[in-house]
């Protein structure tokens, strides 16, 4: 998946109700970050502080989850981020066993479907999961 397609899909996921979570890899035009939590107080009761940690030589961590409209998007090419999406789709459908299956023909894989839902895609597993999240949340058509 190229960068433009990954960005478009990530923005569709956000519009469908994707929530930021620790482990998510973020994409942007300039840098890539991964979301994490850090404890900075002496007392663990102070709670965790959400941070965006740079992947590589960044300018340092950013504080908090990305704001709506910030231009950041979940990079669903990343296996950990795809796993977060799968967990959110399972939660939205109330189905712990929900998974995706490839749609096979003699020529190979021609798409994916989210088992237990009507969602499918002619593209990738990530596309099918975004469609399933959109369907579960009742988000209107584009």
C-alpha cells in the first residue's frame, strides 16, 4: 500500500470511529510516531501520560493523543496498528472471535471480508476492517 492510500484509509478509519490507543503507529506528511504511555510522577496513582514517541530521529516526544483535524492518521500498514483496529472492530460488534478471511479465486486473493459482518473489500484486510468498523458504528456513507 502506498503512502497516499495508507493516509486515505487511516483518515477513513478515524471517520468511522477509530480511537487512538497505545501501540498505534501514526503517519503524517513529515514524521512517523508511535503512541505510548509514560508515568512521570513519583506516585503511580498520578496516572499515565499519553505521548507520541518519534520513530527515529525526531524532535522528541509530543504530549497527548493527536487532536481531531491535526493531520495525523493511523498507519494501518503496521501490524500493531492493524491489531488495535481489529480489537476495536471486535468491541464494536460485541464479537470476540471476529476475524477477516481472504476472498479466494483460482487466481488468488481478490479481497477480504470481516467474518460475522456484511463488510468486505476488494483491497486489503485493513480496508475490510475499516468497513466493518464503519458498519458497526452506523457511520453514514461517504
